């Protein structure tokens, strides 16, 4: 189809014969016919030149956090030689990259690169790319589309945290700032819980089952295996504004990364849906992607959701709960798991640190408060230092 320049030339080509009819100047007729023919020839040439293009993309780094820059390397192979081509690759929601090539040889790969400022968090679609071919005079163009589509997942912004909560499952002979696994094989008996469909019947504790008249399973714990449950409260009513909610998401992402890097096996729950175990790189990817797309919600029954996880998780380990200004719903949900964990941490993004946190602090909960713009790393380090100073041996 004609370009903007082509439509202008076509308009002039139509107007000049009209003026020739009015004034009798043959030059006007000749020039008008020339413009019309030039546009027609241009349209015909670009139609025959429309290429079949294959696009491939490589995104580096593969895991991107909000505020980082990602480099996208675009590989392009055309089925026929292209002259004066413009390649447009769009990252929907973040921007558009445009490349101009005077000549692309048939079946000869070419590469181009561009950078994307990844902000805010979320999942973004890249592509499909378009390839526009113009004639020599720029009067007509033909646009083809490469079907390649990729995803860019932008994880929440994270901070580097220092220190780990001392609790059951940590090797007491190891450095207090890093979890460790024992090299010995086998597992230790830890506690009893109710039977669930799929449990190994060889772990049924028959004396207790007979006494309670229901099947009870021996909950086993691997040597020095560090358990953690990270709970995120997504209810909009507990956050002062969007900035507070985003700061909370960033805090949860920082905790998950910190625990996973230090050989914990955290389980993450974002208030709805299933609980995500983070014990493999794939699990870490899934948990971070959930945090990339989590949004504030209205009514969420935190207590009911956590009660379902309680039996699966067993006892021991570390509980980390992120919320805004703690209300009755958050406190009730917290008390659902309070007795099941050796170390409890409540993190809050609230303008009133005394609201709801005072009572929790008196029960031995480590309370961490940070405002939007304040460092989670600093608040976390101070809290861990308090944990070390009050932790008992074993």
C-alpha cells in the first residue's frame, strides 16, 4: 500500500490532470501521469518483494527483576533479498524497538540488539515483529509479520538480605548466617499428623492410630533440613496505597530469594491458589512469576487457606508473614500457624508500627516494619540480630 509520501504523490497525480483540463498545460498532464505511474509501480514492486521472515530472540539475563535492564538479541533470516527494510519489535507495555537495514541478503542471518528497562513487575509479550519493505522512492510499502512471540517475565525488585533466623532444622555447628545440610543419610522422627490421601502407609504410627481411632502419620524430618513458609497477605484494605503494596511484594520476593539461596526449602503462598514449594530452580521460577503478577484483592479468607496447608506442612521451621497494617483477619490467620513454627516473623508495611504489632511482639514474634522507600535489608538484618541474641541452643 502507499506510504504517506505515496498518498501525497497520488493526490498530486490526480490534481494535475484536473488542472490540465482547466488550463490546457500539457506539462501538468505529463507530471500527473508520472506520479500516478510511480505510485503504481512502487506498490507492484513491494508486493512482489514481500519476504517470509523468521525471527528468533534471546533475552539476557533470563531472570529479570524490576528496575533491571534486559538485552534482547534478535536474529532474522529472510527467504529473499530485501532492500530498504524496517524491522519493528514491540515489547507490549514497555516500548518498541525499530531497526532499518538497507539490504538483507536471502538466507543470510543478521542480528540486532536492544535494551529494555524492565519496570514495573509483570509478564510482558514480545512480538510478533513486523518487517516493512519500501520501494526505492519511498512511495509504497509492504508489511509482513513474523509470528515469533516470546514472554518477558519481570520479577519484583529485590534486596540482598543478610542473616537467617535460627530455628529447628539449622545445623547448630554451622555459621549462624547460613543454613546447612547434614551429610548423614536417613530421617528423624519429628511429630505426628493426621493421615492424608497419598501418604505412605508404612509411616502410619499404629499405637497412636488405635488410641485415637484414626490413622496418624509419622512426620519425618531430614537432618538439618530448613523449612520455611512465606505467606503474603494480598488484601487491599491492609495497605495504605499502591506504593505500600508494591513494597510488600518486593519484601516477599527478597525473602524467597534469600532463603532459597541459603538452602532453605520455603513454601510460598500469595493468599489465593496453591502453595508453591521452592525446592528446585523450576519451583523458584514459578514462585517469582506468581509474585510478578500478584495483585491486591478484596475479600480473601487467609485463615481458611492456611488451615489447609497446616496438615501438609507439619511442625517446625520458620514462618514469615508479610502484611500491611495488621487487622483482625491477619492476626487470626497468623494464630492459625503460630504454634507450628519455631521462629515467627511478621513483616508489615504500615504508617503505624504500633498498630497490631505490639501484641504480636509480646508473644515472641519478630516484627519488622518498613515504609515504601525504606530498606528491607536494614530492617531484616536488625531483626535477625535480635533473633541470634535470644536464640537458645538446640
